[in-house]
C-alpha cells in the first residue's frame, strides 16, 4: 500500500475537511478526493463520511486510521535511524540525472542559504524511472528526468499516470568532454570514427545514458573505463589526455577548474531533454523557487555554448 495515501487519509482526519487537508498538503482538492477514493476502493470500504460538521471517519475508518498512524510513526522512526536530525530550517529534496550544470546550480543555491537557519538538503542522482517513483511517493518534492525526444510520449504518459506535471528545462546535444591536452581538443570538426583510438569513460550503472558503439570494419576493440560516481571522472579526464566522455552541457567555470574542454561531435543521436517533474497541484515553496532561479541563471550562462 502506498504510504503517501496513508498520509493523505491521516491529514483529512486531522482537519476534518478535504479542502483544508488539500491546502496543508500543497495539492488540489479534486486530486486529494481522487486519492482518498482510490484508497477506499483498494480497501473495499469507505474511510470517511460527510456530515454537517465536515468529514469524519466511519466506524471501520477509525480503526484503519489508527493503524495508518502507527505505520507512519514507525516509518518515521526507521528513517530517523539514518537521517540527520531535522534542524527546523531549510528542507529541500531533488532527484535528478547526473548533470554538472544542475549540480552547479545546486551549489549556488546552497551558497544563498543563511547558515543560521539550518538545513536538511537531499540530492539524489539516479535514472528517470526512479525519479518518477521518488516524486510520486512524495519522498522528493522536485525531480528532473532525462530522455531522448523520441521517448517524449512514453515519459509524458508515465508522468501523467503518476499524477505529475512536467516542464521542459533544457534540450541539448551531448558534448564530448576531454582534457585541454587531448589530441582532439583543438580539432575544428570531430566525426564519431575519430574517437576510436581513444578511451571512453562511461557510468557503469547506466543511470542516465549508456555508452555508444562506433563500428568500423577495421576498428579495434572498444576501450572503456566504467565508473559509478561522478567525482572520479574529472580526475581521470584531466590526468589522462587520451580519454573522453559524453556529457550534458557544463558551466565554463567547471571546465576551467578541471582543465577540461567540451567539443561537439557530428553524430545526430545524442539529443536529450531534461524535464522538471512535480506533483499536480503542488505549490512550490521559497526554497524550490530559489533553486529554480539559480538553475535558470546557470542555463542562461550555457546558452552561448549551444
């Protein structure tokens, strides 16, 4: 059973009003009513009934809600075992693909937070399917998914089925990331076959995009280094001038910091879309808006690079 639905039901009981509960949950009243109906249908019995004093639990509903409160309390205790204690300050959570321009915006966002306020910030790098689940379950308020334009219909449908809204953040062609000392760093034009002698760095878990195959009759076996976290890639690229990596656009300051450069490649199969997702009816708070402001500024700095 979806624990988010339990939270919805408990909030309705607490307020005695679908409308008030929807406001407290930052969602639209029709969506909350639909969610409660879905929960009741799964149980095979109504949880609430309408009276002149508002919405109140049925006899069986009171028993169910007691169990629901206990389940939610136990989940909070479990999470407290590994989550840092809440500071009562800034709460922000983002599920996203691996993308330096998003991580850079997150860093700028963190710089703007008054340290006296305290903070609990969560940043998860994962694949699009996991991000949709993260936001659907309410574990993360914001998510960013990545896909090729040809998959637009599929992901739009998946998001809609989860009750999520989508907004295009950025559409781009992947670039080749390499050391400034790489033999191709000064090349005016790079064809896929030009990469064959060099070593590709790619993420071994395939969480955002897989490696590419460039086949030729006399091509040598592919040379790849598989990594599982993003920090390693910068050192590998900088220290090994015969390596390269396919990446989303990177802020110029990040490239300068690591002695790297980006190059376009004449291959038409590397176009991607990064899309913001959040629950329908969710009203973004101050911190979500502040992060998105930083993201827009970073994107503006990338525009001249396209």
